[in-house]
């Protein structure tokens, strides 16, 4: 008989509002909590109750439906009722990725699962070797999770990060953006978090996120936000009536590309039946070693394209701001000149040109300069143009051209991958597609440099024009010519003033690059570009005609057209990759679980063993039924996996009655422990550890609906047979659900943790589980 271990409380917090539907989770690598503080608010807080961020979406009816931390703790996936999963980064309160799962109101997000798998057929190295059992944690300790592998030159060259040698991307202005990414790229911390260099430690790993909805859809993404596709699982006819299913849980293992999905009927909030379905992601098992590199680069490409779009929006905004106020001033005087009728078709540009050359000013122009424009209007004009052009110059120099350089380098890596695998495997894209995208990027870089030259010239010419305009206003407003004004006349750069009046004031050459384009023009020119002609050649011809003053029609120099064309061509590459992976997804043999009462709680764990090229995946599913407070069902389903494809499944069941107490919740920890939160009558709350892999539990073959005689234990037997831990709680704290977190050494050493949510839906307690719970117990045996 073993002495119980008393757990120690390490954190206790209380949220301001009741947690909606008990949605709360603890970060696996850092002391950070997230929960739905009310239906419409996501709250992230620290252990000392300090609120890190609160986040709500537009519209009062948009509620939080599911949350899940990424295994490394870097992202929080939040499923909202508008059908979008938003990924929250640790360094920013804004969503850094958005994945549209469904249209708002069509269905609800019911489950989010996030896991890591090893890509390809390679043994697990020391850097990837996880703690698999509680006993390993005690014997190895957290310090041995990571070891530096021996250097591998071909591998080092494959995963060499060139981008780290480039200057970091600059943040965008906080105002002037548009859309969902308005504030994503506005801080240095957010940019560094988004564009982290690819780590060789993760070069064999592929992150997989599986999102389920209540209409039976399954949505798979890899590497944070690269969307693979949507799938729908249908029950085989042998299981009778075809009920619509919804995903309610999933399990995975680092070394298996086969995951296990848990479904329940969509029509019932509570059901007696669960379905365990293997899903084979064979593209992970059969992928080349560079899959993680490919996934990393394509995901980075998506982020860079979002950045380019925001830069383009900012550039158009600044260009429009430089023209809006001057155009109002010029339109006013042009209207006055037309109404006078004394000068024919003369406009303000011709009148100013006349004034610069002859020194004579027309009466209407004089009245406009002295009475309407005056000193205040001139200052506003000067500030609008200079500020806008300087901002545009900064955007092109610090944001636009640098991000295009990064995209060019990234595309060169993709081009290398395409050329290496093109003749060997289907990777979803070709070198010709990448070359096309690189051609568009070259066009954007050419246009960006052209814009930079025009902006610099316009700033220089406007400076001379602005000095002359202020001098003209002062001169006309003065009753006599002073010596100071005469000296200014002599220092005027008349050639620049006239050049600005003729070439820039009525319509800046920037309009050839930054004007809005019509859909008709876009369709016409895209058709020509898609015909096989080099876009760079077509662009060069149009720029030559424009610069020589020849008439031309075309949208190739327009930044908006090129950015949209880049986005569409890059999207086709990404969709090709996703389609190639989508064809490699298959569902395995279903296992039907039927209880006498509705399922109240369940958890699922997948473990793996290897014999040569054959893997054996064993799934343990622990279930508690309603109105059955003391009974635990543990289902054991086994399948062999060859080349990433699962085969037939066998199922066994162990039933246990744990004395006269009440089972509150149950969760797996590692591959060797099922932890049951158990409240025996007239005793302290306890956490019972059941070694669910042990043959002593009396597993028997199971088919859907078959009855297995339960193995009944008294309270004394429960506490003597199983390792049990006392959970110290005040009498007023009644736990309603629990979460178990494994030990972590990612950001400082964290032990295994037990997390309890009180029935008030506000109090959250975290207890440290012992790292060596078996030491004294094993000695006593």
C-alpha cells in the first residue's frame, strides 16, 4: 500500500467574468492562460491575474467556440462563431493569421486539434525524442530532452537561412491600412514574431491543425496557416443509418502520420455513441525531407504577400493624400478662370507659367493667391505634398523594395525545390509557375524603383515651386517691392518651377504607377500576360512609350494591377501544393463505441511502437458516462500502419468501478498514465493514476454494444492498487473540469501540471504534479 502524495498549488487566478461554456486552457510552455471571459470576449492572463489582452470581434453576436494552444505555446488558435479560426501570437494582441473555415451562420466550430508529426521515413533524433512516459520523466529529467546532433553538411546547406542576412522588415504606419491586417504589421515585435527564421530543430517536423465543424466538415492546415483542404467523413453502410457526424476530439503521435479522430452524431448535444476514425496523412510519411522547408517557405510567402498588399494600400493612400488638397485649390481657381471668360481655355497652370516667365499675374489669379490661398493655404499645400511624398518615399525604400527582395529569395528556394523534385515526385507546382511569379516580382521591383525616382524628382521640383509660390503670395500682398523680395527673385530656380508647373502640378507622373485600375483593363491585360509573353518585356515597352510621351493603353505599370496579379499567381502555386497534399489524405476503419448512457467526459491518447517498417498504433479512449459517477471505460483500439496507411482495427475494453466516489473528469498524461479526478465520499479530493496499458486491467474483445463485466474496486482498493495524489482544495472550491499539461523545458522548467476550473466558472487552480511519483512507491513494492 502506497502513501498518497499531496500536490502543491502553484497558481490560482480568478477571471472577471464567468468562463463561457468552460472554455479555458493553459499554455503548455509558459505560465499563461486563455479563456472565453463571457460569450464574446477572449481573455489571456498571467498567473498573477494580470490581463495580457482582451479580444472581441466586430458584432456583438460573434462568440468564442473553441480554443487550443500550439504544442510549442507560440500561437493560440481561437475559433469564432463567424466561421474564422484566428491565430493569436504571444507578442501581439491582434490575430496574425486568419483561416476561414465556413461562412458565418452556416455551421459552428466544435473542435480544434494541433499536433506535430515527423516528416518522411527517418528515425527520431535526439532533438526530437519526447518524454513518452511518466517514468521516463523521472529517470531522464527535462534537461535531456534536447541534445545537439552531429553536423550534417548536406542538411545544413538544405536548411541554410539566407533571409537572416537581410535587413529586418520595417513596421508599417498605424494609420492608412485596410482590411483584417491593418494593425498586424505595425509593430517591430509583431514583425519579428511573424517572420521568425526557420529553425533546423524543426526541420523534420510538420505542424498539423485539424478543425471540425458541426456539419461534419474537417479542415486541415499545416505549418500554422497553410490550408490543405476540407473533408467530410461518412459512415460506411454497414453501420446502418447514415447519421451526420461532428468532430469532437482527436489524437496524434509524433512518429505517426496517422491521426485518430473522434466523432459524435451532430444531431445530439449529448450522445451515447462515439466513432473513432483513423485519418492517414500519407503526404507526411511519404514526403521528401524538405516538406517542412517547403511548408515553412510557402507559409512565409503567404505572410509576405499580405505585407505587400498592406504596403500597396499605404502607398495609394499617401499618393492620394498628396493630390487631394492641391486639387481642391486648383479646381477652385480653374473654375474662376472659366467663369471670367476673358482668357479662353486658359487654366491655372498656364497662368502660373505666364507669371513665372513674364512676372505679370492675372487679376483672378492674384485674388486667388492673396485672398483665398494666402499664407495659411500655402502651408497646408506644402505640408500635404511634402509629407505625402516623403511618406511614399519611405514606404517604397523601407517597405516595398525590401519585401520584394525577400520574396525573390524565397521564390529562388522554391524554384530549387521544384527543379529537384520535378522529375521524381508530385509536389504540386512546377518551375515554370515559380518563374512566372518571379517575373511579376521583377516587374514590381522595376516599378518600385521608377516610383522612387519620380518621388525624389517631384520633391525637388515641388520645393522650388513652393518657394516661388510663397514669394508670389508675399509679393502680391505687399504694396511695394522690397529689396528682400528682389533678392529672392534672383535666387529662384525658374527651370525647376516651370518643370513642376508643366509636368507635375496638373497630373503627376506617379499616376502611371499609383492610379486605380478598372476590372476591364485588368482582364484585358491579364489575358495578354497569361498568353505566354514575358510580363517584364510588356512592362518595359509600356514604360518606354509613357516616358517618350507616346499614347498607350495598359495597366502593367500600375502597382495595384501587379500586386493583384502576383497574389493570383502565387495563390495558384499554393493551391497546387495543397491539392497535391489533399490527394494523400484517406480515412481508415471506423470503431463504434456505444454506452448505456450519454457520454459525459472522454479523452483519447495515441501511442506507437515500431517493428521494422511496420508501425503499430494503439489508441486508448477513456470515457465516463452520465448518471454513472464511479465507472471508467477504457477502450483500446489497435491497428498496423504500413507506409503511412492504417489497416484493420481491433478493439478491446476494460471497465472499472472506482469505489463509492464520484469521477469528475479524466485525462491522459504521457503514454502510461490515465489520471482520474476522483472525489470519494467523506474524503479528500484525489487524483488517481491508472496505468492504462497494463494487462492487469482485464481488457476483453469488444464490438459495438457488447457488454463487458466491470471490475469493481472498493475505495480501499482504489487507493492501494493505484498511485493516488491528494488535491488540497478549500471546501468552497468544487472543480468541474480538469486539464493536464506535460512537463516543459521550452521557456524555463515547468513540471507536469493539473489545472482545475471551479464550478463558479471563474476560479482556476494549477497544481504541480510530481516529476518522480514512483520513486518511493517502487521501493515499497
